[in-house]
C-alpha cells in the first residue's frame, strides 16, 4: 500500500504546479527611438517593440515627428512593431472621447502613412480613470460600448492578412476589479469575439503575486499579451527606489511568461530610466549614466525566479 501511495502523492504534487509551456515572445515597450541604437540594447535580443501614440497622432506635428523617429529606428533594428493608441495629447482634448467616426478617420490616416505596421492596439490602459485633479489616465474609463465600437472600427481599417489587433488593453492596479469589469463590459458588445487582450500586470510582478494575472486569464478566453510588464525600480511612495527588488520582479515576470500558456507576448517596460531621480516612476533596465542595473542581466539571461511576497522586500 505504501509503495502505491508514493507515486500517487508525487503525481498530485505535479498536477498542483502550473505547467511550464513554451516561453512567450519577448519585446520592449519604450518611447525613445535611441533605445534601438544603444549598444546595450542589441544583446537583449528583443525583436518585438511597442510604442504608444495618441489616436490623432497624424494631426499633431510634434507627436508625428516622435513617432516617425521611433518607427524608423525600430525598422532599422528589424523589430516587429506594435503601435498602441491612446487619448489625444492636444491641449484641451486630453479628456475628450472621440466619436467613432473621428477615431476611424484618424487611424485610417495612420494606416495610410504606415501600411507595414500590422500590429495595432485599439486603446492603451482603457480602464485607468482620469479625475478632476489627475490628467493621467484615459477618457475611455467605463465606456465599454464605445471601446467595442473602436475595436470594430480598427477591424475595418486594419484588415490585411497577418494583422494582429489588441482589442482591449487594461491595467491590473492593486485592485484588479476595474480590469475585470472592463473585460466583461467590453465583451458584451465586442463582435466578432476578439482574440487578443493587452494586460499590464505590474502589481503582480512587483508585489510577488500571480493572483491578478490568473483572474484576468479566467475572464478572457483568448490570447493575452502582457503589453506592459516588468520590474519597477521606483513607484512613488509605494515602492521606494530599489534595483534589486526590480530585478527579482523581472524574474517573476519570466516565470509567468513560461507558466501560463495563453500569454503569447511579453513587452518589458522599459529600457530607459526615468529622466530625473525625482520622477515618481522608474522601470528602466539601465541607469542615467549608461551603466546597467541588475534587471538588465536578468533580461539578457532570461532568468526566472519565484513569484512570492519576498519580491517586495
């Protein structure tokens, strides 16, 4: 009897562990064109790259110039390009939600200018709400039907063979409830059923957890791209500056990229550091003087580690 129990117990233990599948495709999410020419970038072997542009980028000369520079640099490095749209950057328009016709017209201009860009995100961090005192966020917050209409518009514009559309993009936040509500609300209206969800799981990777990621995967039946993830060196008062903690979070990130088979793409945010030491957010792999941080080595070696509460220390 004892001889029989030993292999049975061992089998049950294996079943309790998430199956390690093929690794997700790894990429970078960074707004600076200089990323691709930095000699430290090539050794990371990240061949997918993501850029966030205002939906009306073609009407903003400054935003258009920045996008042109980034796309030229990404093309030169032979990166697979994903462009994700978000709110307008034009003064007075940042809180305004465009009509579906306006959104379609603007992304059609983009498509005409960059016909080779075949990976598109409909709207970045759609569930991150703006407030009277905070411009950061998106006017799409809780606008589920409008988001579904933007998705339909994107499908009508970007319809060439081989196109990938990130239909919805959500931020986990400490409380993942808003992300789950946005997913469910969006799916009530989105037809045909979308295939790719963009998810930013900073809270899980940086606080030693997989709970939020598991709940989002349960709410979305299709593929999930971690369009932003990584190790936060600093996040205001919540996470004081600590490059070692960020490196441990990156190891957790790679573990999740292996453990969950429906996570197909993973974009590390970001390569470059914050512009100044006083900035509230910093997730760079390098220092401002050009030296590397511990997280850089983790990414170059694709090192995996535990997703446990010790990550936050």
